[in-house]
C-alpha cells in the first residue's frame, strides 16, 4: 500500500510491524494477505467507532475476498469484563471462528484490550491485529501485547501478554475522536518525550497548535516517534520484568488520583498529566532534574489544555493509595523519575516524607 510508514517491533517469533498512514482502512486486506491470514476475519468494535469506520474496514476486506464479520461491544470501560468476553466467545463459536481466523480490534484501548484478551484465550490463542482509533490506543495500548479485562477489585486484573500480528494506524480516524480524548492521548506522547526523547518534547513545544489542529505531518511524526519508543521498550522487556516500568512515568500519583476519585473525575491521560507534574517536582526535589525542565513540562501540559494541579485530595490519602498499588514492593515505593527531559530514572525507595512534601506544595 502506498502512503505507509512501517515500524518493526522485534520480538523474535512474536515480531510484528506497526503501519502508519492516512486513510488506509480500506487497504487492510493487503496487510492481512502479506501476513498469510486465513479467510475469516471478525472485527470487534463498538457502535461509536463502527458507525464511522466499520464499513470501510468490512467492505475493503470483503472486496478482497475475505469472509468478514462484525461483532459489537457497547461503548465504555464498564464493558471490558469477563462477562462481555464470554458473550463474545459465544459469538465466535456461532461464526465458526477457528485458529485459522483473525480477530481485528477496531477502536480505542478498551476494544483493543478486550479483543486482544479474547484472541489470546479463544481456542488457546488465535491471531489478531490492532486497528487503534483513539490517540491513546495509537501511541500506547495497541503496541506491546498487554491484554486484559477488568475485575470489580481492580482494573486490568485478569489478563495475558499476547502480541498482535500487526498494528494498523490510520491517522485520519482522529478527526472524529472527541477533543478530550485527543488531549488525554497527548499526555502519553508528552510522557515519551520526557522519558526518552528530548527532540519529541521540543517538537511538541514548537508545534502544539498544528497537533491540536490535526495537521497530518505533525500527527504522523508524534505517533511514529511514540510507537518507536514504546516498541523499543517492549523489545527490551516484553513482560515487564523491570525496565518496562519506565512507561509508568506519572502513573504512580496518576493512579492514586484515578482511584481516589473513583475513575469519575479524570480520564486516564488527565490523571497522568497531573501525576507527571508531581513526578517531575519530586525529581527536582531530589536533585535529579533542573527547575527549567520542570517548568517546561508544566507549561507544555497546560498549553495542551491538560490539568496540572492536584484536585482536592489529602496528601496522606494519596500516599496510602500508592501503598496499595503494585508499584510498592516490600513496603518500598518505587517511582519513575526524570533526570531532565529525555532521560528516565527508576528510584526504588522513595520515602513517604519527601512525597508528602511535594504533594503539600500546590
Ligand atoms: P476508549 O477505548 O474508551 O476510547 C475513548 C472513547 O473514544 C470511547 O468512547 C470510544 O468509543 C471513542 N473513540 C475511539 N476512537 C474513536 C474515533 N476515531 N472517533 C470517535 N470516537 C472514538 O479509551 P482509550 O483511552 O482509547 O483507552 C483506554 C483503555 O486502554 C483503558 O481500558 C486502559 O486500561 C487501556 N490501556 C491499555 C494499555 C495497554 O498497554 N494494553 C495501555 C494504556 C491503556
Ligand atoms: N502502558 C504501559 C505498558 O504497556 O507497559
């Protein structure tokens, strides 16, 4: 297909390509053919995404001779459940899906995580591809093979690492994405700049208007760069033995904010934006990062339109919530910090006192 850029994720026999282009949904059949995919394809999507993009994917596949079917899941995080997965297994059995079939996850991170989980578990694993349509899914969740459903006791509690056969990113889909969702995805792009790429960070500083106006070249650059960074982290530590945790920059305080506000007040990216501001302040307090870098980070996030101030939560409640999180091992708070824009550092033992100090400064 013309107009496509390609990034390799090298994971030996689980390697795959990330394709990035504009208006490419109709041509997905070419990629499936190159993968040697069987005839049957089941598109898992939700009504909000299906109404915009289902037809292009489905008709493109059918026109190329694939036996393509669409299965919908209601829109929302509350449907990323084992119950919904069970309902989908029933549909797959009715459609006579087998190990030669392919699942295509068409949607945001909720659809990607759920469809990936189903692909990983149905008949002990069948091939799947990711067709992410939210910015968050395009720069983060579609790459790296984390699949999961939620449990009432916690998000993403039930899951498995299972890599897709390909990730196909059509930047044109971002035109229909609600603006708040675009901003939430941008928080993750800023994160990549902070942890790994000072040029990406500077690019965002200089070109944020173009990004927010969905300029094609700007989107392509930030998505491509983000995918390259995520892919290279996953190549080094596919199953999160250690290093992959750098992707959690901003997530320690971010998760505490999401939990303490019952996931109601903030999108994930918004909570991460606040979490990043405080992670940078902590880095500065500990002498790892200069004041100038921490001001640039806060300025960029607020220029994007992301929140940077803690909501009205008690510092001790935030600390207590962090202690319940998976970032705490042997009672020690592990924290991803920065040594300046483009450089990441994992600290294994952060004291509650220093955390309280930065959380008290509003
Ligand atoms: P989402 O999937 O709920 O999508 C956000 C909203 O945008 C939804 O209403 C969706 O229907 C809509 N939407 C998506 N694409 C659209 C488009 N092009 N046009 C119009 N509407 C569109 O949320 P998300 O932010 O994409 O993903 C969040 C999920 O991702 C969470 O469940 C989170 O746990 C998961 N996640 C997974 C990983 C991973 O590594 N697997 C990483 C980060 C997040
Ligand atoms: N979003 C974090 C990870 O994929 O590891």
